[in-house]
C-alpha cells in the first residue's frame, strides 16, 4: 500500500512539474481573429472585357433598384468602379497579453483609414470591453489598392464628389471592432517566434533614389494545440494588380496569408512597413498569378526561417501611445478637408487657423522586439533612420497606423512637383516625424510610459457622430457572409461561421 502511494505521489509530482513547465513554455496569451469586410458589389457581366460597367451590360442588381450601384475603389486614379470580387477583404486582429498588459494590433484590407474612423473603432471596442485601455489598441490599414474608397478622394469626380459609402464604412467599423473583441475574448496560452528574412527579389523601388527595405518580419504565436497566428510586416504597396483591374481583392497579402495558413494552421495577418517612394512588388507581370507568386515567395521564405527557429523570446509586453499631430500645408488636402470631402471638417483639429493631421504613435516592446508605428507612408531611408535608434533584437515599423496621412517625403529629396509630394501633408511632415521619433526613442522608456497623456480624453471630444445607418435592409448587410458563401448555390450547407 505504502509502495503504491509513493508511486502515485511520484506520478502527481511529475504531472505538476510538466504542467508548470508548460506554463513557462507558453508565457503569453494570444489570439488572431478575422472577419470579412468585403463591400457589396453588383457583379457586372463585362461583355467587352474593358473592366468597366457599360450601359446595356448585364449586372446582378442585388438591391433590385434597376440601376448599377458602384463601389468606388480606393487607390490609383479616381472613379474606378468595382465590377466583381476576386477574394474577400478582411479585418484581422492580433491580441497579445503578458503579465497583465494586453495589446491589440488590427489591420484592415483598405487603402487607408482616417484618424476619426480609427478612433471610432477604438471607441466601439472600449464601449464593449472598457477593460482594454485606449492606448493599447493599434488600428491600421494594409494600403490595399483594390478595396473601397475609405478616405473620399477616389469618387466619381476627383476632389469634388467623395467615393466613401458611409453605410458600408459604419458597418465595416463595427465588424472591425467585433474582430478585436473576439480576439481579446479568445486569447490562449502562447509562445512567440520572431524572424526576419531578406526578400529583396520580391520588391523594387520604381522612383529615384532607389532605396529599399527588403526585410520581411514574421511573428508567430504558437499554443499547445498548434499555431495560433502568424503576423507579417513588409514594405511594398499591395498594388500588384494594377489600375485597370477592377475586381475587389486584397492583392498579394491575400496569397501570403492563405498560403501561410495552409502551411501552419491558424490565421495570418499582414501589416505594411515603410513602403513610401515607391516600394512595389517585383513580379514578372500584374495578374493574379503574379500576386500569388509574390505571396508564395514571401510565405516560403518566412516559413523556412520560422521552422528553423527554436529560441523563443522572453515574455515582455509594454506599449507607449502618444498623440502627434502635424500641420497640413498641401493646398489640395486643405481644400478637400474644408469642402468636407476628406473626413469631416469639424473633426480635423486646427491650431492657429491651420489644419492638423492627427495621429497616435505607438511604441511597443514585445519580447526582445521593438515596434514603432507611423500614420502614413514612410520612405525606407527614413525607416532606417528610425530603426537605427531602436534597440530590439528585431526592430520594425508599422505604417498607415491610426491615420493615412500620405507620404512622408524625406527632406533631402523634397520636390513639390514629385508625385509623392502631391500626396503628402507637406514639406515638413518627414522632418517633424524624424525629430519626434528621435525624442521618443532616446528618452527613458519607463518614465515616458508613466507620463503618457490621456489620448482618449484628447480625442473623443473631436469625434463627430458618424452618419447613422439609414437603410437597415441595405444590400451590404448580405456581405456579412464571405464572398465564398455568397457564391455558393442556394441551399448549399452553411456552417454558420462567418469569421474566416
Ligand atoms: Zn501609397
């Protein structure tokens, strides 16, 4: 009997040791969640193959009003009207928690999202989950050039009529907030792998001077049951499927995510690095097969490196979030904002009569990594200037985060006639950000973190009400199903899942 007891107690001890070992192996809690945010498109039978709806061509009049209701595509020139959907657009949110601190990083397949609307997502998350601090929610866009106009400058008449469908926008902001809440609610034990791999052959700089940042960063969270999610950061425009392509798609990130998910399980998300002036994917052509070539190439490079990596980062998670606004001097943008075409004038702060482009800048320490965000399209040369002041084992930059303020053109190459300058807030934007980052990255992290201003209090008063949903039967509500679901013949099985 005694003998039996001691065997049992040894067995219990072994189990206890194994369990405590497991807890140390999985020092984080993490989840990556996804929801479809594809806009509702009336599909055109493009008889003459010109990529446009022409009078007389058949279309799927889903709301039965007898006329073709266009979705204006954000990216490239104005007045691009979607004629179909190739693959779904997504909101994806990574929630990570360690030692009582939780951070949510979420990106949507949009060309950009203005500060007001990023803040509106945060507000909706905070209403549902007040325990998530405002400062710990990071909202950005992938810079996809084949999704709906979310800013206003790609409508039927450029700089006169907005291309934003506010009913879609309102719905999609809800969906994005729900994605983050779901991620927060479903975090599970996880460990972290992080790699950086040179993907130079898949990116080119098409403007002088030719300077690239070809490093693909991948973070992978793995739980006891397998891979939870893979997070990518890379500096190239999701614009491989050029201007004439008018199907809704997430471009190469669609393939990068899909192929990574097939290989590892879990979900994958994409975030853009310093992709300004003018980082673009390098493929033989501009077809969906070429987008797949880029996605497959990046996925394979990351997978090979991730599979070799066994050293896990020590658990650490800290975030600093600050408001940083820059003056808008670009006369086109000033006019468009004052005309109510971009965002809403009442929601654009002014200092001494000068409009300001607001943003939140985040500085995250995760394991041995450092991450900073900026609200626009930083150039790689500025990216290097920022990264060399960072101290992580891996350092990277999230772009188009908390706003889309356009290009941050380095001062040494500023020329008011260059394309990037016409799509920037002004000549001082890049120098102001570089000065700001020098201050942020060289100050005492703990002290700066203690002294964070209340960004929520600064921001919520300038948020105007978004237009209410006016038609509850609006056709885009059907888009809560994925495009794959919509395409299934009537009566096909639906498992009720809408989050993948
Ligand atoms: Zn761009």
